[in-house]
């Protein structure tokens, strides 16, 4: 990996004097949960400015225990009260056969990969997991959507609040 | 939350015909792990184009079990072989008192919030956690850096490979 290329790119970014807000609390009180997929740029998709929303990303955009931890901090320490979960078409987690993923070295602890079976029903189940967690404020607004990686379109699936 | 505003922004994004690669495998074989902080836009900081890198984000940019899960998928199913972990100054997780974070509803399962004590030593410990995981390919290139949320500068801390 050419790390130097990354450091050089970051110097150009700083020289451009980005509009960095002082405050850590997201001004839109919003947290976006989505997949790590390289074709997704949530900031661009939703036209976000710096300081508006927390962004959590992992394999699949699944509401894992780590996402609940992050949401608990996002809500309890930084005041967000809305969560958008965005999964996407042609996700690597769709129908992933866990057996096909073997650890490259011996002694690996078993992992639940949280593969996706059906985008729509898994997304609804993950929204329910947020709604039912005692770490989530009861007045939280929740929405789910699916990003089409071929067209760049967002298909809203569910929202309330 | 005004969800309609988000859906409208996403329509503008799709109308702009973003250059979406067909392939899910990141062309730079790179995964970036960073914090959910609203002041961080990793795509902008590193001048990334769609399709170049996976991005994982959570509270603190910590190498949680969920990040190991995501890296296992990123490497085993989608061929990445480099990981950059980026933490940042004035992170909400620095010195976070877990006792101050109370669940808003009764019956919450206890959570390890993974608070940060020292950016530099926690970052080095998290890089070691990646290096030592049996789910990570032995030829993985690893780097760590700290993003300064006041200047937009990236301070490289460690890199190899």
C-alpha cells in the first residue's frame, strides 16, 4: 500500500480549509448506519455538510451490538434522536456463505458474519432491533432505505417520527 | 426528522449520475476504520473515488469485534489487504465516563463503551488487535493516523507494508 499517497491527499484536504464545526454534536441530531461498501458515499448521497450527522458503517450496514454501542453514545452523549439505516443492492453480505469465509490463520474465534437473506426483511428486523433496545431514546425517529448501487438511487422503505 | 429532505437530496445525487463501479471489490484493496464523528468525511480527507476503499465507522474508530467481522469479510470475500485506522482529536470517546451514560429505558444490557484513554496508545493497541487476529491475512499492510478536527490535518502515527 502506498501510504504516502494517502498522506499527500490529506495535506491537500487540509490546505483547502474545510469548514469544520467546533461542536461534536451533530446539528441534524441524526445518525446514519450503512454498509462499508466502497460504492457508497453517504455524505454525497444525502448532500451532508460537515457536522450534520454521525455515520456508522460495517459489513452489510447491520445493526450489530457495536452499532447499538455507537448509537448509545451518539444519543446519550451527543444528543442525536434520529436513525437512518441504509442497506444496498448487490451487497456482498447477501447470501454470503459463512463456510466460504475461512480464517487465513489457525486459532480464529468463530464469528457470526450477520449475512443478509432478504434486504427488505433484514432491514425491517434491524430497525426493530433499534426500536426495542433500552439504550435507544423512546422519541427516536427511525427510517430505513435501500441504495441501488447501479443507479445511485435511494429507495425509502420505512420511516416514522 | 424531515426524512423528505434526505430523500430529495438523494434524488439530486442520482440525477448527477455518479460514477458507480460495477465491482464490489475495492480497487485500492484498502479498508479504512474511523470514528462516526460528524466532522470527519474520510472520502474527502483522502480524496477517494467511488470503488476504491471500504469504510468502517463506529464510536471512536475502535477495532471492535464488529470491525474484525467487517475486516474478515473485506479481506476474505472482497480481497482487501491494507487497513488504515484513523482516530481523531477531541473525540467524544476520550475520557468518556461510562457511568455518565445511562440507558433511557429500563432493562438495558450492560455495554462496554470502549472509551479512549490516550489516542496514541489506544490506536497502537487497536492496530495490534488487527495484526494479531487470525481473521486477518498475514500480508496485510497496516497504518494508523490521527485526524485533527480543528485544522483538518492528518498526523500519520505508524505504518508498515
